[in-house]
C-alpha cells in the first residue's frame, strides 16, 4: 500500500547562509515512510507575514484597432543565467499591496502600459525543488487605443519591451531563439504551447518527438 505524500512534514529549518535578499536553509523533514531526511532550500527574505505569495507574473494582452492582439513581454539580463531571458512582466508584492495592485504597478514600471486586471490564479509555486518562492499569475487587458498607451514610457532602464502576436506566439519565440542567445521562462513557453492547442484542431496539433 502506497504512502500519501501528505503525511510528510517539516521538522525544523536551519539557516546556513544569509544574504541581503535570499537565504540558504537546511530543512529537516519526515518523508511519507517516516524516515528523517534533509534538503537544502533557497528562501526569499522579502515575504511579509500577511502575504500568501512572493510576487506576481503578468500575462498582459495588448489590444489595438487594426492590429493583432499581442502579448507584452520583457527581455532582461539575468545574472544567475549569465544571459538575457524572455519573460512575462513580473515583480514582488509590496507590503500592504493586493495582488491586483502589485500587478498593475509592476506592469507600468516595466513596460509603461496601463491595464485592467481580468483574472488572478491561485498561488502557484515556481521551482519547488529549489525554493519556496510562490506567485500569482495575473491576466491583464491593455487598451492600446487609449492615449496613455499609445507611447508608453517604462520606468526601468534595463528592461526591453517585446510585443509578440498572440496567434503566432510560439513561432515568434522560436524565431527569437534562432537569432539571439536568450533563455525563455518556462511559464512563457508553456503558455505558448497552450496557445498552439487553442488555435489548432486536435488533429492538426504537432506531434512531440519520442
């Protein structure tokens, strides 16, 4: 009879190394069979007690008359990878902020666009084998015909805004990968794969290589 993973639980957490933004901890836990084990975890030091998630990821759709609907993306250099990445706009939730307010603030800072929140996911994890970081994915519609969105001014100097057509999302990402040394955030590529399935009939879906 198999053991439920829900019977596993953390016994204690010990800080090994602490920096300004993150810390490395050794976690002692009991596995489903009752065995004591240890795990090394990275944890943010910015999460407030009243927050369920560390931050927000924003799927922002830019809608303009006589234009294709576009997904608003950001490209920026990420030191841990040593190269640029293609990501959804994202950021940490400030103390006292709601998820919706944080999403609109981060979108404005990173891209210059002002939008309207149309959906919020439950709290989701980012890399559960490495850290306890969590996020809410927020869907935002941007009216590109509004005057304030015709020439948006971003507030972050080293973030490049990239607009990719929604109905060609995966193919445009693949084109970027051929031209540039860039790593795509897994959330972005999974969304792109979902868009392919949304636009194609089941019989027309590409078959994954075995």
